[in-house]
C-alpha cells in the first residue's frame, strides 16, 4: 500500500512548481552559497530534490549537484527543466531512508520537507538524518528545513495553510494536532497535472528545537544552529520564534 506522500507526488510535478512555497529558490540558494563561502569545488547532495529547483539554481551557479527523490514524476520534471537549461545534473530515484552514499559530499541540503519529516515513524525520519550524515565528508555541512513544533502550540496550522494557499494550490482541512506525537493529521486535496482531483489523509511530524539538537548531537555533529525559516529569505539573523512555521537548521560535522 502506497503512503500518502507517494500518492501525492505521483503526478504532481508541474502543479507543485506553482505552489507558493516553491517561490523562494533564489534567496534560499543565496544563503547556501554564503554558508559554503562560494567554494565552487564542493560536491552537493540535494535530498528530496523534488522538481530540482535548488539543484538547478545551484548548478547554474557552477556547483556540482546530485539530486535524489522518491518520486519518478518529480524527477522527470527535474530532468526536463535541467535539459532545457543545458545543465548536467545527476538526478536519481532513491529512498532517503536507505543508505546510498558514504563520505562523498561536502554539503547536504534537504529543504522544504524533502523527505524528513514526512515519514510515518520517528525511526524512519531518523534514518533520513542518519543517511544524510553518512553522505557527508569530515567537516561537511548539513542544511535543512523542518516543521517547527513550537508553531502549532501557539497557532492554528489550518489557518496558516489556508492563508498562504493561492487558487489552484493544494488545500488542507480537518487538521488535528496530536500533542502526544507532535503530528498534524489533515486531509490534503489537490488537482494533479492531468486535472484529476485527489483527496489524501496526510500527517507530518513537527519537531521542537531541542529534539533536532539532540538527534544531531547523537549523530556527532559538532555545531548545530537553528533559525527561523522565511521562504526565500533564509538568514542567520532570523531568531526562531513560535511564529515561524518552519525552522532552518545548519549543522557542521
């Protein structure tokens, strides 16, 4: 039986690129470049690369990028976009829960809930962090965003999602936040690239900063910094608050 995140991305590549949360690519890549000090020699792994927006933008800036994702539909769109831009990027279908790389990359990015924290168990989510860590070389850097568990304690997830959604985007209803598991359960409705309507029972894991810090410390990261994640405007000056829907994590081995 397919999980909701597999069904969601089966035929949802063009429509995905129209979602509001995909519009901050340039600013997010600006931040990534600052973090790696514009070193064009480094190798980058993009986990949960989706339609390749970060991989493509970084490749345009002359970085070597490999993108992996579970969805063949998303990867097909990524390859088409890269070909159109005459870019050579390796896009591979991989499950991020399964080890594929060891000590090969200087930077791993995992943005916009790229796999983590969509998995159905905490153990699976941890496997993704573990494999991302193993893919890094010594002194490598890990930059990712994830859902901020402080947000639903003070705000309505349903109201937030309906406010940021534009006509034609995915809609969310029947939100229910479980305080015991820190998972938001909802019904997500989309119209896929073929015009078919889909209604999916989804749930995502929200993490509090102390959990992320502990998980990364257990993976032997030497530095762990957590910030608020504003779409298209990542910044170390953005202190995480209860009003941030996502957090931005920058960790160094």
